C-alpha cells in the first residue's frame, strides 16, 4: 500500500509558487484591462498634477499678504478677477487675489488659498478674516506623481482606481499577463452529463464542472469543458495527453477520491516532470488532493465531493490561477465578525473550513455552523461563508467571536 506525504496549506501554496511561472505578456487597451495583472512597471511620463491647483473654492493669495488677518481686523486685498477652469491662470501681483474654484490652476506668484467662507466681497476688495500659511489649501505640481515615478508595479492587479490613475496620465494601452485557459475533466463511471433527464441507479449528474467553471471565470480565466473520463486507465491517460497541450491548466474533478486515488496518482506520476508535487493536504474538507506539473503545466486532482472540490479550488486552484496571471500581491478575503451559536469541533494537526450561515438579530451578527458531509450540495448553497479553524486548535466554543470568510 502506497504511503502519502500530507502537506500543510502553506506548504502547498509555496509549492505552487516554486514550480509554476506566469504566462506570456500581451498588450491590450486600457478599457479592457480591468482585473488583469500588469506585466511591467508603468512609469509616469509627466507630473501629476501638471500645475499647482486649489483644493477648495476660495481666493488665491500670497500668504504673506494675509498675516495677522482676523475677524476684527481683516486683510483687504484687491480683487483681480476669476481663474477659469481649464485655462491658464494669470500672474498675481502683491496685495491682490484671484477667485479660484476647486481644482483650478493657481496664478503664478500665489502660494496659498483662502477658503471662500473666510472672506467677504466688498466692491473691488476682498476682506480675508483668516490668515493662511504658504502651501495651505493647495496641491503642488508633481505632488501626486513626479515624472519617472513608478505608477503601477509589475504583478499588481488593475482595479477601477488604477484604471483611473492610468487614464489621467493619458496611458491607453497596458502590458498584462495573459489569462489562463483552463480545462476541466470530470471523472468516474457514475458521472453523467448534466442534461441527463432520467438517472439510472448509481448515476450522478456532473455538477462540479459547471461550478468549477464559474470559479475560473470569476478569476478571469477561460474554460474548456473536456467532458467526462471513465475509470479506464488508457482513456484517462489519453484524455489528459490530448487536452493538455492546448490549455494552460488542467483540472480533474473527482480525480483524487478514495478508491480512485492510486489510479489518478499513477497517471499524474507518469506524466509529471518531477512526479507528484502534492499528494494530500492537511485540510478538511479536501484532504485527498493531488497536484503535478505535466509538460510545464499544473494538473490539479480534486476530490469528487462537491464541497471538497469547490473548497480546494477556491484555495489552491485560485492560487495556481494567480501564479499563471503573474499576480505577486496577496489577496485579503472579505470577512465579517460574527458570534458562533454552537460549538465547532476540530482535529488538531489539520486546517478546517466550516461552512456557516449568517443571521442578524438587532445589531448583532451570528454565525450558524452548517454540518454535513462534503457530498451534500445543499449545505454549500445554504452557506454564506466559512470559518477557518487553525491546525493547532481543537475547535471553537459557542459564544466566541469569529471571522467569517464570505463565500464568493
């Protein structure tokens, strides 16, 4: 009987990062780059902002002309006109001021802005009831970015904020890593296509393929549905060899379940460049997970039970996707704090992900554990998130505040 070396989740993540490299780069339009990962440092080719500008509605002044101004003794300045948005501001003479709107260009010679609520207009004079210091209520040219600064670092995922920043610089194209093409095979003699109307005794519709495909698409990948592989060694191996050259990442749903594990492991071991990289994870659900590197590409063998398959792909399939996409940051999952309504048992030495449903009573949020075997899809659909129990813990007691990782 073959013995397997079980890894911790962190060891699996490190293994993925050590063995797989990003895909090639492609140049795409900025408007189509949301969610993609930058493949090269992007530099600013101009200062941002490109001119000194006001951050309030008020009067551009020389700060020295307002020194000592107060409610009882205002500084009186000559009104020289208004700065028009989008136009070059005129020069400012001593003892005078220009009205400038928020975001407007400061006149040459001005070094501060008095907020309009601290002033009063009297004919051709402006009374300033508060003194300002040099640099007050304005942004200097290049204060946000100076020409030559790194705007976006390589390995960063582009969000709305990054797109807006690049657009402000006039950048219309970006070099990003290609998104992976992911093939999904479902395996097992009991698995039949999802459109099968009447199930024969012992048959199961292929629910995993569609659910896994949605997880792939949410992370920017494209999906190739390979269909169903029977429990036949020759068919199994041939199916992998046929599809692998045409994709970037191959997922075997049901390829690591107990009873098929040695069969799947044998094929992955034979096709793998260094054999199996992962042959078990100290995690629940999803312990019998397999990972190999075949023809330079990741092949992930998931347990067949739906809860285990989706849990493992969310944790480690997503990690593989990020590695292929060139993402070098760290994802921080969305969480909420809630109070447990009943005990959650756990076993020391493994990481447990326990499904929970969230319920609100008044101002308090409660987490209700959903217990059930990993083959029960209803428990997955009912869950709002999961609670992580670290390997050195024997469980959590009811009444404890826990962080719930929201289910995507």
